[in-house]
């Protein structure tokens, strides 16, 4: 029996150099090879096509009889007899360096901006490793985005993963660009970087981001990983992992504060479903594989702050909800992993409210520890809670008004209608270039709250009413 | 422990490995795979093949790698050193792993579950050599934390004549503290013993559940109480506050020991517990909450099969403390992730799926888990309980999915979290319409005895009002509130006050985060007094607007923040003011 455990390093190297000519079966992005030496699970695969071009892949299933590999650059053009396959004996790694900032790469981390490949400072496994929960630092640093509805009611915290749940045709790209441009920590200037991973998005969307970074002069702090709509769908599976590997290097080896923008997570999940179907796995909801949750968690959990490290990774994934359905598996499972969500509402956008952030379903879970006295302002927690409560009642009143007509409402309900209008037009709505400080945001919050009589304000204290209420 | 090669890897598919050449492996045996010694468990034997579920990332494992059997099932170590520790799903201490591999968890790290270096002061019981030791008997104790006296038990598998027992002194957990003459020869006793995680620990007898677990959360204790030793499910879509509710109970409930299982959830949530609990003080003992807590963390990015095991690891630790005569509350957050881990492993083994891809044995597993709860007479004659509080994360917030439905069959208490309430930031978002507790009749005796008579009646009355409100709201939705007479609008008003003042509880407010039973009873009484007197006043012609304008109404709404648990007599003053205001109001209309 060939006992691989005893095989020495040189032998391992020799095995890694062994080349298999001809594959047994090709199905979509999957390649099946028979009669190999013992191949490790998730080993890196190099597949050379008949023109001598090398494509990278990964072992998905290994057994004595057959090895299944997925080829990231797709299998089109591969032939069964002429393809040559090498198993590298190690997982997929990428070379990372802070020189990657300001550059553009494909999903596998190869430069596509015409420049040479940067000299790597470290070779890291793209799959990363799970962070030990005891090593984490609980995130509590408030990030001021300058956007009232986020700062005031769904505060972004450094090290948080806060996705944007959007829909087709809604301005999620604008919002992400605005956050990337305006985000700052109160009172401090620090090293920051943006890592941008595009999965299956259109060329013009990628161009939009590049132009937006360019016009604000931050492009040299941005690394872009593009796997666009016309690239092989399988490459999308590795794109966010490559991007996050660089982000981890920048944050934990280079002490930088990294904002990772990933768009569009829906395309990533589609690719995952595609592979799963080809492999003949048992599907769970809507044909997505049962491990979609674990797979997404592997990405989203690669964020946060660590004890003893200065840097941080903040994630801003963007996903378009298929048919605006928040209960669709992609947004649903994401919501279970991420620390809150910014949800867009089509109806608000139609009424010309930018950003069209739906007040009630949006949430920031880390907000509670990052706001209040010493961080933002002492009245912030209660004010936010009161705005939520009042706006929720506005929704009820609007429903009622649509049945019985606005005239029939009680005087109090009329006041709530006014509040709702002011809240949406003054507090939520703001310009694409408008950068509001947290004090401005909170003051506007009190201003719109002053449309309500003081007896209705149950969630703020008497002292806060005394100081800030203007009704 | 003797290690032997039981076979070689034949196929690797994610966490599932098929082994060949297997002749003497045992079902559920703990195995180690490859030279990295990844921890796994035998879950299927078929001819000379075995299916092994591996609890670590299998990257790099190739056909031909050796598989080593340990000769024992996957077990936990039970002894001093558990309290205040954070473990992964198979009881490896994460703090120790952190020391070895820094911020990331490497594979194949072999660290003892309980510290081998730490010495504990052992206090033996007065037992003479020759005394008969029965399984589960207490032979001594160790002061583990300021708060917890750790009783040292005879392992449930050992019985016989005591040969010798060490005197008081310092012992490491691997030092023998005595020996027993059993039928199978002499056996040493230690401060700890092993127990397989999938096997419930034996007890003497199940006792009826009639003592409530006081959680300090008003909506739970007053409306949907849970008994010590009971089971409850908390289902809710994302963002409805499952974890917040679990955290609040873990902080303030009156169990002696808390086992918190973070199963497939966020890493930062565990960090939150780790950073917060050592600073929070338990109102009952004045000591920090960490001194009564054991954490099991298998976050969503940690290997999926260890997620499956984490639930069992947690409940086994809980049973061990129960056997020492303690009341233990287990928070499992979330059982859906555990069910999904089952599904994933089942899929990898190419089993025939039942509903939504879940294996057909899902309900059996759920039932087995929840049946490990109970209020027991232990083998040593003490009384202890394990209360299971399981969060369920239904996809899309739809309660008709298999995990929620099957869980409902095996729990007797159900706290359904409501999306509408959560959206309005009404926390805890426990719906008073969907939720139920079958323990109500069991524990009402305790309430009447400890809280004064009338508790059951008051609770019934407020529930009736809440249900009336739903019907009235339907009318309002059609014709507007103005169409209702004042007496009915008053019901809407009282319910709004009840929701704001009583049901909503602010977990971050120093006074409001926890309410004693006395406070809960008084708050409910005052709100009902307002309803009863107010309804009479309206009959006499007082208008609703006047009633609502009374200053005292605002004070009732804010009393949860203004009156602390220690100033219960303040409620008497509040009630007196309410009565006075109403008297004055009525006089105007005589």
C-alpha cells in the first residue's frame, strides 16, 4: 500500500511535478481525472490546455478512483485527450503586498492593468482560517459616514459587516461610493485602504467605482479585484476570497483600516448554485446548496478587529435581492450572518428620496456599543429608539389613511403624518455630495421629532426633551 | 489511551471521509485522521468501509492517509476548571488554542480540555475505607470559583467499595484522589471523569416541573413563564432579537450555572459575552456573571461538523452540573444551524433527504436533544435541573419550515419573535399572540405562594385585554378609531400603555434590564388598577382625553425606568397618586 504519510518532502515535490495527460470527463467547470496518485482535498490544480495556457483549479472531491477539480477560468477550449493536469500538493495561495493598492487584478489576483505582478511580501492561503473568538476585539469605534440615516439610526462601526440589501436599478453603488468617500473616525486620521471585489458586475459598474475613487483622489489606496459579468462564473467563487486575503494582510500585518466592498453577493451565490448543481448535490431552498450559509459565513466572518492588532476589516457587501424579496435565501442567510443590514426600498426611491433606506427593516447590531456619551452624543441611543418607534407608528397611520382617508384621522395621527413626511424628506433624504456631521444628524432628528407632542415621546428622558426638543 | 490504526482514507468530500480496510472500529468512536491528527468520529460502518465525520478543515487530506482509533467515543472531560472557560464545539479550550496559534485557529491542535497544570484544593467527604460508593455519589468538593462549589462525583460507570480516599489537599486533575474496589478490579478516582457527549447522564428520577425559572424579563416571567427543567424554543427571523433575548436570560435568570452555546453564529457575539460578562454583576450574589458561565463557541466560520457536536457538548456539561445538585440553564443559539449541519453532513453522505433537504431523522435528533432537559433527582440524591432554551432561525422568518415545526412538537413553551415588533424596536419582540407556555398551570402555584394571591387572575385579565385589542384594532383599521366609543378606545389605550410600560424592556438600561418578581407583580397591578378605575370613570362620564392627560399616566409609563428593584414601596406611592388623581377626576363629573 502506498503510504503517503511517510513520503518525504522531495517525493512530495516530485509528485507535484507529475503531470497527467488527458482527463476522464469535463462537465461545466468541473474536470474529472482518473488513476492519480493520492491527491489532497482542496489541493491547487494547474490545468494546461492544448495551447499551453495554464488555468488554476481546486480539488473538490478526492478518492482513490477519481478526483474532481473545479477550474476557475472555465473549461471552454479544454479537450479530453490533450489537457494536462498537475496537482501542486498545497492549497491555493496568493502573494500579497501593500503595493497591491492602486492596482487592478482579476479574480485570482493576477494584474490586469498592464503592470507587472507586484513582488509578494507573503504567500497566504486564500481560504483563510477561522478567527479564534477569544482573539477578537469587540468593535465599538463609531464610523461617521456623513449619511444621517446610517449614522443616526443604523450606525456603522469599525470592524462591522454591514451589507446593503438592494434591488436592481436602485442606487446601491452610489451609496457604497459615498460611504467609501466620506467614512471617517471622529477626531482621528489613520491609514486606510479600500479593497474592492467585483463579482459578475457589468463593466460600467466597475468603471463607475474606479472613476469615483479617482475623482476623490483615493485610487492609490484602493485595490480592485474584478471578475466581471463576461468572465467565467466560477472565477467569482474565488474573487472575494482573494480580496479578503489581501484585506487581512493589510489589516493585521500592515496596521491599516480596511473597508472591503463586495458587489454583488447575489452573483457569487448564483455561481455556487451552478457548481453545486453540476456536482449533483442535494439542493435545499430554491436550488441553493445546503452549505450556502456556511460558505457565506466563511466570507463575512473574515472581518472585525483583533486583540493586539491596530488594523481592522469593515465589510460592506452589496447584494441585489432577487425580485426585491428579502426572504429569498441570499439576503435571508446573509442577514443571519452579518451584523445588521441596510435595506433599500423601491417605493422611497420612486419618491425621489436618496438614499432610499427603509427605516424599519434596516438595523445595525453593533450600534448599541458604539454610540452615546463619549462616542457620539449622550442623547443618541434614546433618540434613535424614539425615531424608530414613531416612524413605525407612521407606517400604521399611513395604512389606516389609505383605507379611511386622511381627513378622518385624529389630530394626533395627523401630527404623526407630518412627522413621517419630515423624517423622510429632511432626515433620510440628503444629497449625494452631502456630508453631515453626527451633531447635524442628531439635531435634524430632534427637529423632525418636534412635530410630535411631548406626551408621545416615551423613549427619551425628560432631560433630553428639555435640552433638545423644539416643539 | 492506546491508539491503533483502524484504516486508511479512501475518499474525501468536505468534512466527510470514507475509510477503507476497517475491521475493528466502533460506532461513534473518536478517531484522528492523517498525520495532522484531525479529530473525527465514526458515524457509519459498512463492510470494511467506515464513514467518518471530521471536526476540522480537511484541506490536504488525501487517499491513503492513516486513520487512528482512540477506542472510546467522542467524550468531554468533566471536572474543575469548566467555569468561566470558552470552548469550541468539541471542548477544546479556545484560550489555550489562542496561546498556541494566535489569532487564527490552526488544525490538529491537541490541547487537554481541562488544564493539567492547575491544582485544586480538594475537600473530601467523611467516607471511611470500605464504604460503598454508588455511581454519581459525591465524594468531595472543590471551591472552583467564589460562587461555585464543584462537587466531585463518582463516575456513573463505577461502583464498589472505597479502598482509600485522599485527605484535604492540593491536587491536579490527573492526580488520583482515591481508589475503588469494583467488580472489574481496582479503579483510581480522579477529580474529573470522561463522559460521551451523545449519551444522557443517568439520574435517579424525573420530578414534576413546578418552579419557574425567573428570567427578570417581564414578558417571559409574567406572560409566558418557563419552569426550571423545562424546554423552550425562541424562533425568529434575523434581526428580531433571538440573541439579545438569549443574552438577557443568560445574564439575569436565577439558574446557578449558565451554559451558553454559540452554534454557528457570529464570532463577535461570543466576544461580546466574553468582554461583557466579567464586568456584569449578578444581583443575587454580587459576583460577576462569568463566575457561573461556561461558553461553547462554534462560530459560523468554524468547521461545520463541530457545530453538530457543540449542542451535545453543551448539554453534557449542563447535565454534569445538574448531577452536582445545581440548576443549569442552557442557551443554544441557534438550533437551526445545528440542524443545517446535520443536513450538510447528510447530503455529503448521499442520504435520501426528507423535507427541504433535511434528513428524515431530524425530528428524532431534535427530540433526543430536548429530552435531556428536566428537573431531576440525581444519583446522589440531590435535586437539580437542566433548562433548555433553544433559538430557532427559520429561513425567511417563516415558522412553517421543518426545524421550527419539529421543535414545536418537543418543547412546551414557545416564544415567537415578531418582525413587526422588532421593526418598531419593541424588544423583547416576543409576540403575545403567537407565544404560549404549557408550564403556566404548573408554576402558578409558586407565583401565588411567593408573589401573593391574584397573580393568575391578573395575568388572565391582561391577556384577555390584549386579545380584545386585536379585535378592536381590526375595526379601527376599517373605520378609524373615532368610530369607537370611549370605553373601547380606553382598552386600546391601556394596551398601548401595557406594551410600552411593561412588555417592552430595555436591555441596556441599568434599572430596566432586570425586574424582580415583586416589581413585575406591582407594575401589572398598577396598570390593571388604572384600567379598572378608568373604565368606571368613563362610565360616569369622564372623557378619555381627560383621563389620558393625567400626569400620573406618564409616570406609570416611565416607572420601569424610574423605580428600581430595591424601591418597591415607591409603587405604593405611585398607586396612591393614581387613586387620588382618579378620585379628583370623578368628583368633577359627579
